[in-house]
C-alpha cells in the first residue's frame, strides 16, 4: 500500500492459499447461530464470510411501488423524492410509504429473511428507520451509489471513503455488515487507477472496522471475474444480475471463479426490471396470479444454482414477500412442464426488456 493506493501485486501470489485462509477466518468469525432463524426458511452460506443468509433477501430498489401507494405517486421517481434523496428527514416522508415499508419489512422478518440490501441513501434511511428496534435481526448491504464510481468525481480512494462515511453519518450508523460498492456498470471502462482506488477504499473501511465485509455490485461479468482474481481478499461478496432466463455456461463461467475464491453471491434483477411479468405488480392486477407463479418459478430456478447465495428482489407488497417464501418452500428442481413454462416466460421477458435494460441480455449465459 502506498500513497493511498492498493498495490495489485500485494493481492496476487498464491491465491488458492489466500482463498483458503480467508475461508477459515470468515467461518471462525461467523455467527454462532442463524440470525432471525425461522424453521420454514432455508439458509445458505455467504461464501467465506461464514454468515448464514436466508435464501431470499429484500432487494434495495422498490420498483413500481407507486402502483400500490397511490396518494399522488405517479412513478418511482416520485417515491424516491418523497424520501428526500441525499438530504432531509424521514419525518417528512409520506405516511403511505412509511406504512408500506414497515409492513414489508415486518413480513420479511416474520418469514425468517435476514438480509436487506440498500443502494441509495434514500433506501439506507428508509430501511434503517423500518428496522429500528430490530436491526439485530438482519444483515444489511450498504451502498450510496451516487457517491461511488458510477459518478464522475467519486473515483479516488479519498472521495470514496468520504462518501461512505457521509452515508454512515446520515443514516446514523457507525459501521455496516457489508459495503458492497456500486462500481461502473461497464466495468471494462474502469481505468487501472480507479480500480486501485476502489479497493484501497474497501480495504481502509475494513481495517477501520467500518465495514465488516466488502464487495462490489456490477453489471459486467468479465470485469467482475478479473477483479475477484486480482483482489481476492477484498471481494467477500459479489452482487450481479441473474435473471429468470440466466444460465451458467459449462466452461469458464464467472461461477467457476466464485467457487474457487469462495465468494458469496447475491443475484440482482431476478425479474429483469419487471419484464418477466405481464401485470403492474399491484395485488389487483388481472395477471397477479400468473405473475406470482412466474416469480416463484424464477426464484426456484435461480436457487438451483448453489453458487448463488440468494436472489434479492425488490418487494413492494406483503403478498410478494409471502410468494417468495412459497418459492423457497416448493421443490427446488423444475420438472419438464415447469421448465417449458419458465422458458416461455423468459422468452417473453427478453422481448419485453425496455431499451435501457437491453444490457441484461449479456447475462443470459454467465
């Protein structure tokens, strides 16, 4: 380490020995019992962290929440503005939003779900508030993406630490379970100096005890594979897309690297920004029953890949939480009829993808 930068060579060497050593250390420091345990929930090991995580987590984004809130909300942007992005006070948020998040978080806790992800200061504040008095029941993934490398001006180690610490202060936290930095969606466009800055900041947060574990969230599987191999000590956890239509390739898969270095994986975008569904996510939708079945098929199929610790869909109703619990309880392997149904649904999903989500097709084969 020199001048605040991570020396890449310091992370190379005998990587297998590093991975094995971290696995032992992670398990030794893991929980003695499963947090928020419920006998009807399945729990899976989050890689070398040793943490046992519910097979479903609560994803960060509340996509299409406006469809169930009403009260003048016309879009997700309106909902985020209600939480006063970056500034403000949760006391000014609409009571409809507060009630919804409280109900969804409570349903998650009752089901034995023990991981909540956040990717924006609005989400951090909303979930810290909803978990007040019961924060010890969950692990939380933390990111304030607008103060991270996706935005120019936040691409040095000093700025990244400043953004991270500002987010902690605003959320009234002194540390987080997991800092899962949101890096550039197109990781291959990341210059070497920026890569070093990213991992210098993660390393510093870890050494200072402000982040128990660290990792990255990216939309670029080739780059994430390279980063795991280059900085194996600092990617404890990886957040990457894995949809209803994703499949692991037989050779040179990202998951080969994940298994080699014992990295925990959270699958984001399981429903491809809602493109898997015919309806609008509201309980009154005429396609609600069909969409719920599609959601369960997708989750069952994703969980059949043991390299994925848990998919983390954004859930906007109590009914959706209960539907995810059903998916965990149903048999894991899909029969021929199930596979045919999911194949048809995935084909429609790829065709429905909005233009700004066309990049998800890169994650059909991983």
